[in-house]
C-alpha cells in the first residue's frame, strides 16, 4: 500500500480504461498526494469556525486580567481537578446577548491549546452561511483532531473512504464514525505514560445554528458521545434560549451537565471597569487627539455610569470604546455624545447593539403584544408578570410564553418579575432613531397603563365594599393595638418574616383603598377619611400612653414625619429597620404597626399621604417637641458609656489613653490618640451573631469601611467588633479547649456598631427641627459621646457641630425672652 505522501505517478490515467483478470487494489489519489477520503473531509470543513481562523476579523477575546475566575473554572473542569465535577462531561456556559461568551470561549481555547488539552472548536455564526448549520461541524472537529493527533488522520481517512456519503448521514452517525471510533483507537495505542491528553471540544454560539431541531439533535448527540467515551469533554456556549433550557433540563442531561450562568457572575462589573479603565488609558496615551482631552478624562462618575449601563454585558462597553476611539474625532466629544451632552455625530454610537436588539426582539411571535409587555420593565424596572397579565388582560402564563424567544435580553426573576438583562434596552426602545419600527412611546404607554388600572380597579369597587369601608371604625380598630396595655397584643415582639394577622389586614386594607381612591369621588372621600382616622388615633395614643417616652416619639418621628420631602433626608438614611433592631424599646404593637404602615421597607404608596395628614394635624410647636424628644433618644443612645465601657477599656488600653484625661476632656479624644501607633493599625476581629470566624480579623480602618458599606436595613445586632485583647483572651488554650466562645451573656446588650453609626448620621437632621426641651438641652451641654464615637471621627464632628448649633439657637431664644 502506498503511503499518503507518496507522489502520484503522472502517467497513471485510468480514464476510459478496462482492467480484467487478477486482483486490483485501488487507492484513488488526487493532485498533491492527498487521499480521496481526506480530500472529502477537507471539502466539508468550515475554516471560519476555527477559534484562530484568519477569516474572522477582530475576533472577540477577553481583555487581560478579566474573566480570570471563569476561564480558570473551565480549565479546572477540563482537567478534572474538581472531584465533584469529574462526572460532568458537558459544561454549558450560558449568558445573555453580549455577555462575552465567545470571548471567553476563545480565551479558553487558546489556554487549552497551549497546554495540550484542546481537541477542536466550532464557532457558530448566524450571519455566516459556512457555519450557521451543523453539516460541517463534525468534519471541522475531525480535521482539527487529525492535526493534533497525526495518527488519527489515516484512520478517519479510511473510514470516510469506506463510506463516501458519511457527511450526508445523521450527526450521531458522523460523531461515531469520524470522532469516537478513530479517537478511541488512537488513544488506546498511546503510551500509558502520556501525561497530557487532549480532551476538550468547544462549541460556541449554539443558539446561532439556523435550526432549532438541529440544535436539539446536536445536544443529544453530545450526550451519546459522553456515554460512549470518557475521552471527550464538551464546552457549549450559548444564550439561554427556552428550547435549550428545556433540552438541558431533561433528566438524562442534568446528571452529566455543569452550568455556568454569566449573568449571575458578580465579578463582571469589576471586569468591565478594568476593561474600560485600560482602554481609556490607551486612548489618553495614544490617540491622535490626546492633547485635546481634559484632565481628568473620563471622570469617575462617567466610568461608574458606563459600568452600570453595561449591566454585566461586555458588548455595551466594547461598543462604547469602538465609538469613542474613532481616529477622526475627539474622544471626549464622542463620549459626551454618548451621555447626550452634545448633539450626536452622523454615525450613531450603538449601531451594533441596535442590530442585536432588533434581531432578538423581531424573532418574537405576536410582536405588538411583546412590545406592550416590554414597556413595563422599561418604565418601572422589574415588574411582576402577573400584574402585566392583569393590566393587559392576558391569560395566565401568557407572558412567559410570549417572552420565550427573548431570554437572552429579558429574564423572569425568582419572584416572577420581568426584568431586563441589559440596562441600555429601555434607551433603545424609547429612541425612534435606534428602534425603528420597534419604537415605544413610553409616555403614551404610561397613560395607557393608568387608564387600564382605573378600569381594572373599577371592577373591584362595589357598593357593598364602599359602604363597608365608610362604616369601618378605623379609630376604634387601632386604639387597642397602639398600646402595650392590651391583654393579648401587648409586649409582643415584632416578627418581620411572619407578620401578625392585624398587620396583614392593615397593609391589604390600606393598599386597597389607595388603589381605588381615584376611581370615583366616593372612593376618594373614603380613602382620605380612613387615613385621617388612623392618624388621629396614633396621635391620641401617643399623647395618652407615650407622652414622655422618647423611644415612641423617635419611632413615630422616623416613620411618619421625617420622610417628608421638605426635610431632604439622604437616601441612605431612609430604609433602616429601626424597630426590629431596637429590641429593648419594648413598645409592643405600637412600634410594630408604625413600622408596617409607614416603614420604607414595604414602600407603601399611602405612607406619603399619611405623612401629609400628620403635618396638617400637628402645629409647629408640637412638631418641634416631637423632634426634640426624638433627638433626646438619639443622644441617650450615643452617650451611653455603660454599653461601650467594655470596648472602651480594651481599646483605650491598646491606644494608651488616659481615662482620667478622657473624662476631663471628652470631646478631645482625637488629639490624644498616639501616632504612631494609631487605632487604625490595631487588629480587631469582627464576629457575626456571636460566633467567631478567624477569617474576619482585620484592622480598625477596615472595620470602618466594612460598616460604612453595610446596608442599613441589615440587622445591626448581627455584627460585633472585638478588640485584639479580647480576641487573644478567647484564643488562649484554656478557653479554646473548653469550647467557649465570645458570645453575648444573658442580660448583656449586644454591640451595635451599625445602629450607633446610623444614629450618629441621623442626629444632625433631627436637631435643626427640634424645639426647646430641657432634658435635650442638658444632654447637649454635657457633650459626652461614648467611646464608640472614635470609630467615626467625621460623623462625630458633624454631630457635635449640630449640637453646638442647637445650643446657640436655644441661647438666643432664652436671651430673646
């Protein structure tokens, strides 16, 4: 038998020849010495589908130092280093449109190729007729394997020559004949000492294959391959299309499947920030018009906005960079056009992104209804799909079905909310120049929603319900609930996760009244009457039962007065779960109801109306008295050294404080902090809910940062900070061996660092509204914040300035009298 590379004799010509007698073995060679089987293979290869194809201009790749964890995850899965995933031969990397799946796939391919792990790749592309189908998939993979494993070439060539129509057979048959059989034979003949075995096949853009049936058939073929051999692992990248979700969710697929969902990747935003920072630096250093750029450029606020708008999808950031980096324009002017700070240029900045959105949305069936659905998240953010169905009068379940083709840009959240994966999608829908025939007039859609809601609620307003509401005695209903003297409801602790029945009724009843208030004049009158009765009852109970209780006045002030827009309360101070985290207030259902009716956590729409009613009912003098008692509560908490004494002793001991000097000059503690060393250089562990965690040891400066970044509606009492002296005491062998831990003793108050910080921030907003109240004046003159205040020197300074301003105002009033 002639070898594959043996030259073909030029005189050999079998045309119009007759051969008789004897035995004739024929190997049909063509020009160049290539066997016909291999030539047939080459005819079916899609060269543009290779990860390093020269036919792909500017192929997407991961920017340096981005997507590192995801790429390494794929490499580890390929190597089988994670035992839990060793039995998962298929990895599905799914993500929304523009999430960077192809860039990650190419980066993984390059890494695996360099490390000898790659068998082959196939990158589908909908717009490329050579690679938007599965016909050339197996041939392309088989060709690459023949390059990586030379002995594979002769085997696959022989199999093709045995069946020259193999490429017209099913995808399962092609895999079996052209990949599994020859590969198994090659690997079986390999030396056992071989350390690295190529095993990874990457299939990217499966959703861009032109036939849904072909996509499913391919997945089932991959499943059969993994059942037949353990030598191959498949990395499949695609959008989370509904039919692919269904196929991957089948029982026989789940057992062999490992998922990576890029839209759940919390590092994507930081990777986009790294990408933007690097690209903008290249522009400032190498652009032809770099000398025209202002300093700084771009501003940190611009970068933050771009990262937010990217919403974890690299396509948005890449589109911005390509537009800004135009060599024919000033980069700063192009970026200003993005932010609509100047008229747009002739070339639109989001041409590629617009084409992507149009392509995806246009696939949807019943397009007009789909556009009506998309108007809801475009206007209001995440929106419950059940409410969309009710407003648009659709059958239950219709929204999920209608959006099935849009899951690469739209998703249904865990709580049944329709949400956009791309924060730039509302901008696209709202601009006629970008959206074209998909344009949505969101102002008109808003009016349509209001009209539909009024019509919808009109169906829920009957004369019986209206009459029952008019006769409902709201004042008498709330009276027993707003006092701890009630025999059944008094002194009960609040449970946010399991609200009591009366709280559920209050929320539902008030929300119902708010929903129907604009249906007619009668419903409007009933709504305002019921709200008025509630407000009058609260004020009556506050005067009768809590006239001198600072805690009660503070809760009432925070939930029903302070959120008025006229007070300009910062956003970060508006959403604290005060009542739940002040367990020692012992106000029973009084505080419970105030929280459920006015608590910002529930965002009740009627709470703004209640605040307006209270301001109308209260005179200026009464309001000033309530704010003064609320400020007294804040100061009593902030100046309580008994709670902080244990921390203070240890902390001052480390810092070398003189306690006597501290008592004599309580406001000058900062000048007495020795430098060096300072408190910022001392280590202190943070404990959560009374349990030690050795990983949580950090500097006090880190504690400040951690507490500053905590959400205010977290449980303040769940975090404790302990000095290094206390930590070392607990870590001594005697204590550690007995199994003891640093925990809250019975009767001992927990450390409330977040709550202290919150009240320290809130006090400067309350004191300017406070009138003269002798207990408050007395506390202000003592000037004795507890030692905890040293953790937040700037906040403490602002609070002291507010106290000084209040005292000067009181002195002026006293002098005027």
